[in-house]
């Protein structure tokens, strides 16, 4: 049964692509949300208001956080790191990396513990140092909508993760009106950021008729090393002591999409390519010296009398290279090539079945096939790192098959319930490994011992979620959820094998400067989470709002680190510089915390516009129950307080970020403590019909501070104890022209 529904943003139909986009309606977002709160077709509120003619929206929509369109637009000028566009989202923080490769953390869990989807593709980092996380494959200019589900994710939105889900989508296809001429649209943007001399731009162009759309997008960005707010080290020799060495980068992205539709069917074919000539990393011993990837993504959606059917198939191919760039090239002959080749393929089918007007059943399945080779060619001029090739992972395989079912009941205007179960199997294996021919006898013997082990591992993972929402009245809504979520180890966690000092240092995906070895026998992590949300607001949802979300998670078989133990005839050596050699193992752990957000309309006048106050507060604490120690990269208490002014096409924001000192650190990883700090940021924009100007100043007071989750600074010298500093003052400007 077709219905008309109002959505704030591009309609999300379970895939990030709207079936029938039509004319834009300018209306108040909060008022529209109130009007829709009593309809069973309630959808998410994300971007500009659209009227969509479509089937009832999917059952996951009442849950999660959505980025505001203005927040996305401003972020494109302020950052080239897509993950950082989520800054200010309750429960989200960031682990440091390269200029376009930071990793989001949700409620204290990061990286492989999160399900990150880009246009429906479940992407995997193909690197021993995770230099190419999922969100690094999409440029900020391509992001039109983003959704974050912290902690409890409905089973229909993904498995093989325990920390939450992030879904980033590019623009939906837009077709011409029936009987009208071709719809031709285009956009061009450019930006400059003074700190690091970052500059770049992007273009997009599309042509469409009633049944087809062809669209091209392209972007490029380049930056030098950035500066901190003051001197933070005395060890830099090639750069000033206020320069964050190994932070330069360059990236280029392109994509081409073709969308086809008729009354009941939509098909979108999208191909894209990324080239990163270089990206340096201030918290990793190596740098990215090349990353070439391409993808093909095919999505279909068909509507029937009983509901709708969605399918997706994708292929991603990534060739990744590491070596030393200039800041880490301590001698003219220092050279250590490392190569990775990953192939990621996926297939999914999902049916949304309207059982009744108030009950929706979702059933489906997923298949993901991942292949990985990680090898290091002989290092020129080195006696030990050669001859021959070192195989870190040879023929790594990780296949996952999941089936799920989910039921949603909207019993009346007050009660909504959702129950789901997902059953999955993960099968992993790897081929024979090999050390350099001139390595020590013990290290070559270790490779032989590893090759004699049975590397085939099979995990059966069972997830379930239970969610309930109660709308007491026009001013109060309450949600309660519980979940069991599972994650199997990654290929690196299970198959990084060598206890040789050099090899261990080259396997580090957490940015702490230590060396790591995996464990074939690691068990899957199983997280048991309870979360609640209370949302209070005025009756019209236009004046004020407060939302509080406490959570608690207990994790069985949490994959953490301990000091490296002898195995396969090899005893780990003692590293220099204050670092440790570590091995992965399973532990019991727990995490708890609370997210608080709120807003208040302070002033509303026709002459001066609207003034709104907003705040977000986050707290999380994670502990290893077996060791009694702290978990790694747990964000200290932090808050963002902002004043937003809007008048017509003009908007201004003054923002204060407050972060407490970080004293709860993980000792075995030599995690550095950091002091608390306060940052002041200013942003402004003005939009005409075809032109938008953005400007801003980040860290106005040029505060010198350390990133609590940035890892250990080894941009020039590998010495433990110094945290990666944050960026000093930066003047940012951008311009966008559209037609």
C-alpha cells in the first residue's frame, strides 16, 4: 500500500537510496517531526525536507542519530577526514591516524568492533596498520547523509560487530518530472585551510530524464604537515618542535553512477576509484606510499503489494603500499617496502513484508567474501630483511554468511516494539608464511612451526536485539533496549604470526608504537548491552529538547593485549624506546557511560533571526575484568557547548569544546596520559540560490593540547611517552557554486 510520508532528509529505505525522489518542500523540521510522530510510517529526520511517495519506511528508523544537513555542509570546509564529520554526535569519539584516516569510536569501541557501511558496502581495512579504514574510502564532498547507532544495532542493519553501526550514504538519484525536459544539475566547490596549507576541491554533474540519471563526482585534496598550538617536543630535527611530523597527505576520488527506474523498480549501478599517492602517519612507524582502490556497487529495490525487496552486490579491490616518507627517513638508504592486496565482495538480500498496517517483518541474508595478501619485499641494503620475501599473511580468507529476521510492531500511537535474531557463520584460514632468508634461525623455525598448525577456524555467531519505545505524550519519549552482539577476530588478529622485533613493530593497528603478534585460537567477542534513552521536549519540538542515554556493556572474550610470551621456539626480545612487544588474548571486560544532549531556542525574532543553544556531553569508562586495568583509547569526559544563529541564508556558530584530563590509561600499551583542555571554534556561512560561502576559525586561541585518543607520537623519533598533539589555529574558507 502506497502512502505519502514527510521525511527530513533524503528518504532512507533501508539502502540509502530513495525509490521516488520528488519536489522539495520548505518546512520546519521539528513541526514535521511532531506531525509524523503518530504515524506508523515515522521515518528518520536527517536533512532537507522532502515529500516521498514510497512504501512504509523500514523498522530500524526510530533508533539512532542522524547528522543535520548544515552540519555536513560546514564540515566539508573544516575537514578532509570523513570520520571527523561525525564530531559532535553523542557517544562518538575518534582514534588518531593520518589526515584522512582517523577511526570513529562508539562508546569506547573502535575499528573492527564497528559496522561501517559506505553506500551499503561493508568495508574492511586492508593494512597491518589499518591506514585505510572504511570511511577513508569516501570523500566528505560525497556524503549527503549519515546515521550512527551507538551500542544497540537492529540485526537487519548488520552483524559481525559489537560496538555500533555507522552508515554513510552519498546523494540519492534524482529524476526529471514526467513530461519535463532533461534535468541537468552540477556543483563545484573549493576550500583552503591555513594550518597545513590544505587545499582542494570537488565537482559533480548529472543529467536525468524521467527514468534514468547519469552522475559523475570527483574530488581532490592535498596538505602539508600541520602545526600544533605550540612546541610539544624537543626531538624533531627535520621540522620545528611545533610541527606534527608525518601528517601530510594527498587524495583523489572519482565515481560514476547510473540509476534506472520505473513505477515499481529502482536500480543503481555505481563505480568509483580512489588514489592516495601518499599519506603520512604521526602515530605509526610506517607511512602510506600508495593506495589504489576501486569498487563496483549494484543496488536494486522493487515494490510489491506485500512490501518491498532490496538486493545489493559489491566488489572492492584495494592495493596498498607502505614505506618511509621524508620525516621518518632517518638515513638516505632507509627503505622497507610493504605491500597489501585485498579483495572484498558482498551480496545481500532483504525483504520488508507488511504483515498488517501496524506490523512489519524483515527477513534477509548476507554473504561477504574477503581475501588478503600481505607481503614485504626485500629491503634494499639490508642484510637481515632479505633476500626473498617476508609473508605476513599469505592467502588470508575470511568468509561470512548471515541470516536474519526482524519483527516490528507499532501497537498504537504510544507503543513500538522490535525484536530480531541473526545467525552467522565466519570461516577463516590462511596459507603458509615465510621469513626473510637471512633472518635468525629461530625466526625461520617459527615460520615452519606456524605452517604446521591448523589455521582453519570456524565461528558460529548468534545475535539478538530487543527494543521498545514508549511515547507518553507530546513531550516525553522513552526507549529501552537489550542486545547480544558477536564479532569474530580479523585476519590480522588471528594470523599476524612473527615474534621477530621488526615484524611485530610493523603490525600495529592501534597507533600506540608497540609491536603485536596475533593468536590463531582467539575466540569471538560477545557483547551483552543494555541501553535506555529518555527524550523530553516541548510539545511542538521547536523550543527545547533534552536526551539522556545511559548504557552498560559486558564483553565475553574481549580481545585485548598482554606482554608477549614465548611460543613456537621464539622468545620475544625487549624493545627499545620504552615500548612493549604484545600479544593478543581473550579477556572479560565491561564498559559503561552516558550520553547527554540538549538544545534551547534562546531568541526568535523576524529582524535578528533565531539564536539556539546546544550541548552534547559524553562519558565512557572501560575496564579489563581479568587484569583490573583500563581498556585502551577510552575518551575522558567531554562536552561541546555551542550557540547557533540563523537568519535567512546566513548562519553562525560559536562552539566551545571541553575535554577532561585523561588519567585512566592502559599501562601495558604505554598509553600516554593527557591534560584537559578547552577549545574555541567559530564558523559562519551564507547561502544564496546558486552560491554558498563558508568560513571559520578552529582553535581560535591557538591552544597547545594533546589528543586523548591520538596515540603515541612517533612522527620523527620512536620514543614512548609523547601523545600526538591536536591542530593549532586554522583559518578555513570554502565556496560552492551549484546550478
